[in-house]
C-alpha cells in the first residue's frame, strides 16, 4: 500500500458526495457509467438469474443505488452501506424498503456479522480507501462460503490523475470551496495477495471501460470476481 502526502479523507469524501447526491445519477449517466453493469454481469457468471431471488447482497459504497437496483430487480434482498447519508437518501427515494447503513469503510470495519451475505460488491469504492487489504478482508468476512465477492479498483497513477482532475472540477461545482482530495490506485498483485490471504479464490480479473467523461477520456477499472472458499 503506497502512502500519499494527501490521501483520501473520509470527511471530505462524505461532504463531496453529500453535495453531489442530487445530480450524481444525471452526471454519471452523462459519462456513460458502466461500472455497475460490469459487476452485475460478472456475478451472473457465477450464479444463474433464478438463484439471485434467494440471495442476500451487501452493496458497499452503494451510493444512489444503481447497482443495488440491479439485484433488487432480480429479487435479491440488498443491504446498502455508504458514508454519505445523502447518497443513501437518494437510494431510498427510489427503493424505500432497502435497509441502508451509513458507515465509513476507511475505518476498516463493515458493520455486519460474519457469513451474512451470498454476494458482496463494491463498485467505485476502492479508490477512496487507503487500506485495500483491510476492506478485502471485511468483504470476505461478511460473505458466506461459496458466495461471490466482486469489486472494481483503479490501478495506474495515470488513471488516478484523470479521476482526480474530474473530481477537482466536480468539487468546485458541488462545494463552495475546494476540498483537498486524492484518489488511490491499488496494484492488481497486491489485491490478489490480500484476497488469497482471506480465503477468496479468483474467478475473473479483467480491465473494463468504466466511464467516459467529456475532456477526460476513458477511465479503465480493474474488475475482480472471487468465490469465498
Ligand atoms: C463513485 S461512487 C459509486 C456509487 C455506486 N456504487 C455506483 O456504482 O454508482 C462512490 C461511493 O462510495 C462512497 N464512499 C466513498 N468513500 C467511502 C467510505 N470511506 N466509506 C463508505 N462509503 C464511501 C461514496 O459516498 C459514494 O457513494
């Protein structure tokens, strides 16, 4: 894990997403946000659509619930976790029955008992998290044996710089003053090593085109899909 002089700060991240929440869906739609679609498709490589009906899903960094809704629409029960109460508020406007838990994943602890979920996903969350090892261990802990853990990460410094440029522009638009911010890249090998230590067996690693904001170009994510063994 690299240490940054200006690492992501949960207080600022929460403030930014709280401010951004009313127009988040509109913006990411404009950027052709494909992250949730990629994660959902990768989960369907492990489980058929019918089995999703009986599943309990943890969506970490659920935001306004774009990925949550894909599971809800397949009949799963979803619990949504996020640091931003206003992003979760937007989720509840559309899905008032989804349990939401406001929590800071930077703190390295998911507020759930162990072995609770058939599927645990995190789409677009890891770039805000310093300690990927800790978060992977938590994703594994809350997932039942035979269940799926799937998430996206940023890998290269070049991608981080693109995302930071985007976020800086967004900060000046959604917040009255510019807040310091820096997203995090996580190396594939370090993700795989963490996953191996915590009982996650790799099914899929791929590079996926996540979004294409005007003036920034295509942002590519690493997508991981594991089975808890
Ligand atoms: C890029 S958005 C992705 C939202 C959603 N998963 C999607 O695909 O549209 C990142 C989300 O992670 C949440 N987040 C960022 N840092 C967090 C933290 N430390 N703990 C929990 N959630 C966090 C943000 O509030 C935001 O809702």
